[in-house]
C-alpha cells in the first residue's frame, strides 16, 4: 500500500512541475526586450511603397526568436494622424494579438475595439518583415501608438502548406 501512495504522489508532483514549466515557457521564457537598433518604428509610404522610419519616443517592446508573431511594442509619436494618413499605407484588416499579461502597456482587446470604432488608425509598418508576416502600427490621436506582427495573405496560404499565389514574393528556401 505505501508504494501506491508514493507512486501517486510522484505522478502528481511530476505533473505539477511539468505544468509550471510549460506555463513559464509559454508566458515568460522566450521573450526578450527590444532594444538598440531593433527598437525602430517604420511605416510604409504610399508614394514609394517602402518602409520609412518615423519619429517616436518612449519605446517599450518585446520579441521572441521562437515565433515571428510574438513582437509587441508601445511608444508615442508626435506625428499627427492627419499627416500619417496622407503619407503612409492604412491597414484596414489589422487585428492586434494578445500580449503576455506582464507586458501591461499593450492591451490587444482595447486596441482592437478602438480600431473598429475609429478611435485609432492602423498602418502597414513593414510588409514581410519575416516572410508572410507584416508589422502593423496603430496610432491614436494623442500620439500613443502600438505595434505587432500579423500574418498576411501570402503567409496564410504558404503556412497552410499551399503554394504561394503569383502576387506573393518568392518563398524563401527555409520555408519550403
């Protein structure tokens, strides 16, 4: 009888340790702060179609090597929405992705609601920052701004295992 109890306790403790480790790995382990040259903000010009740096301040960002869609950033800009809408590509299908709870400057649900109601405007930051992934930047009238990575139309097709449409850039060898 005592061996059964020891085995049960061992299984429960092992499951608890595995659960804690899994939670830590999902929520904390792979994120790193975005700093230095990586702490840049770019928007895609309507004239050139190229991403151009914009003025920003108070940048706080996180990213992860484990997935190209884990990028999140919060910052401010002095550029007005009026100037931005005339100069940069607007992104109508922007859907912010939820950030870890400890990265509390980024509230995806609120940003998403504000985009739907027109309280913020989303712009194409950098198209194909990683193949099939675009950086999106949402800007509020008061200068608050948020950025995240979102799968684009080419990525949706290729990541599902289908060939890229003719309108997409060539798929890198590492994606094949």
